[in-house]
C-alpha cells in the first residue's frame, strides 16, 4: 500500500456530520428518513458523548469522484431529474422516479454530499488525522453504475472503496451487516481481488434485493473474495452474532486488509418494519466491537464506518448507531437510562413511545418456536460461505509442500 501520512495529533475518531444530510429526502411518507442521523447526533450530544471537537463537516463529492463508479450519463440524468428536466421514460431507465427512489428537488447535490461525507471520512483516516471515522449519512449500498435502486441514488461506499484504491493504494475489506444484501458494492468489485466483501443479511427469498446467495463468490480474478451469508428469517441475537464473529474473524485473517469499511444498517432489529429478523440492540452493541478489534489487528486501526438501512428511526437507529461511535471512542459500555433531555426533546414528535434505556426490554417479543432449526440452518450456511477459505488454504499448502 502507498505510504500514509503520519500525524502526532491523531484523534481516536471523528464524526462526519451536517444538518444538510436532511436534504436527502424523497418525501414525507418515504421509509428512508435521514432524520435518524440527526436523532443519533442529538442523542450522543445530549448524553455528553459527542463534542464539537469531534465533528468534521462533509464536503460535496465532485463529478470526477462520482464517476469512479457511476456512468457520467447517469450523473447528468440525476442532475436533470433534480431540476425537473428529465422526461419520465428516461428517468425510469435510470431507476429514478420509482416508488423506491422518487425524484426530489436538488437530488444530485443532496446525494453528492452523502458521498462526499464518506470521502471526508476516508481522508481523515488515511492521512493519519484520525484512527477511525464515522459518516452515518452514508451507507447507500444499492446504487449501481448507471441506475438508482433501493432508496440509493449514488453508492457512497462503492465510490469510497474505489477512491481508497486510486488515491491510497489500499486493499479494502468491506463488511455489510444491513438486513438487505449489499448488492451494489458487491457487483462493483466482483472481479477485483483487492476488495473483499462480506455481507450478512436476511435471505433474498423474502427480502429486497433478492441477491446475496451463498454461491455468489466473485468472478475471474475476484473469485473467492465475495462472501455472502443469507440468514433465515427470524434469526435471533445468538445466531446472528455467531455468524458475524466467525465469518469476520476468518475472512479478515484470509484477506489481511489495509483498511476496513463497515456498513452498519440497523434494520435487522425485531422492530424494523421492512425486514423479518429478530435481533435486539445487543447485536448493535457487539457488531462494532469486533470491527474495532479487526481494524487494530490488521489495519493499524484504520476503520471507516457508514450508516445504511434502519427504518424504525425512533426506537432503534439512534441507540444502535450510537454504539458505533462509542466503540470508536472506546466508551462502548453505556447502559441504563437514556438522556432525559433527548427523550423530552423528541417524544412529542415521535409516533411511538421512545425507549427509556440503552437496552431493549427482556420481553421484546415472544420466543421464536423455530429457533433451533433457524440456528442450525444458519450454521450450515456459514460453513458453505467460508468453504473457499479452507479450500484455498488446502490448495496452497499442497502447492507449498
């Protein structure tokens, strides 16, 4: 990897944030609501866990940066759509103006800011200003080269990975724990052996985008560098964490990355209205702990985190995403009551009762009758997903011998 700049005043972590993230807004009733970023920011501030010194403002990604992944004709189409100048039939060809991804004013500028936020996080880490960086406005992993998809116009994570390669010569491990498969990122690097993607998601039998099968392993030189573990519906905490911990540990040891980029969708939670998994907030406390460990074990601490899905923006996302920041700052031991100031600030605006504690209630839901069957099925998928690692090791050892 290219030599990285050093800095004696390196911070543990920076938090990329602007209220302008709210401009990425399809309409009032759309499930993708960036108010969740502000709710998380406010929870951390009111809990005295985030100071003004921690915050770095995002910048707009340039057209050239967007074109690292996106077709220039698509970028122009997004610009025209945001000005109301793109005919409907052309818009549909680009995945714009659909039920999932409606057109809204200035959508190019709003989308480019989210991408620029993730690039800001990359530069903070890779120039040695900070060990870790978090951009909760990012994580739009469904965007394709020439098409919007699944609430995602530009794919900030794919652009950031290509940027990491082009500018810093880095080998990137991308870890996606969103309940939806990280398809846009996977396909962008499907033939690239210098990017390893690991996606743990709900099976596509029931959920958009329908991809992420265990047999999607990469292609050409990239074969063996894509890992997918499609969990069964109703998967609970213990099974989710078993799959996550074993897969990330083995994949990181196999790939030995220069930097880890984690996509932290919070939609595997039981409360999420769009998915069918049954995890609790415990999963979101544990996920960043292993990512942090891996970053220090292989990447000299270099860890970039982004947001992603998460559609219960009141009861789940602020607490779940707070744990990423707390882990980056080595303060991930929050428990007990949430900030009363935060609850009082938002309770009248929330359509559901806000949580009062960092933890979920013990009786979050009734026991899942198929728990043992689901757990066994997930173990079998885990074994299949990791098979190429043991297989490659066996081949390599035999060649060495």
